[in-house]
C-alpha cells in the first residue's frame, strides 16, 4: 500500500477538531522515529505522523546512526507529511507540486513573501509560542492552514484550539485526539 499524501481541504476546516499529528511517531510509547513509534501513533488514531526527514544540501539523507521507518511507512498506509525549514521545504516543493508542506517557522517575525512563494506551503507551522489568536486569523485570511509544534501542555492545547488552529503536532498524540473529540 503506498504512502498517502496528506491532502488538506481548506473548505472543510473544522475549528476545535485539528489534525492530531504524532511528533516522530509516539515517542512516549516507543523510541522516536522507529517503526514501533509509528505503529503506536497509528493505533492512537493520529491524523498524520511526522517523521524526521533531514535535508542536507538540498538532498534528503538519513544518518546511519538512527533507525528511521521511512521505507516501512508504506506497509502501514501511513499519511505522509513534510515539515521543516524554508530551504528544505523549497527544495521539496521544487521537486513536486503535489506534496503537502508544513512550513516550520522559528521566529515571531513572519516569513517573507519570497519564502512563501518558494515554498507554497499548505500549512504555516510555527512553534506554538509564536502564535496568537490574531496570527491564526491572519494566516487563515491568507488562505493558509495553521499548524504548530510541539504542544504537549493540555491548557495550551485548549487555547490553540479556541483560536482555530488546524493541526497540532505533539508528543502526546492521544491527548490531541481526545482534545479534538472535546475530551481535553
């Protein structure tokens, strides 16, 4: 079974019920970025699983020192998503227009128009501490979905949900799934 791309449907935004994205699988149940962590996240009903895909010099590489489940994701029918810094995501975008990209962001300052044009992300994905209710509204007005990382605190997750965040990347995928079901 091939890896399915994550296909965001902007017309089906469902505030209060974000995508529950498992950060490196389920690192609380198994070693992160391993097949077992991916399986555990899938068992927890994660919407998608973020597996680190390091990009060095514009090329994807896997360090030999770490076990990574990329090849085995196909067997699980996992949902594929790519997230990362602008340069890496621009390289991915240049190779394939169809891939769903999460533009990870590490600053309170917004990305430049040049970065947004080069990456053409479906999701703006800042660290959660850089988000505000106004910022979420701004990115939605620009027709971008909003994701954030790595949200493990229940109260912060509830606040982000109240602002209409579309996806939450977390080490606590069970908590995000429950939050999306109104069980905070």
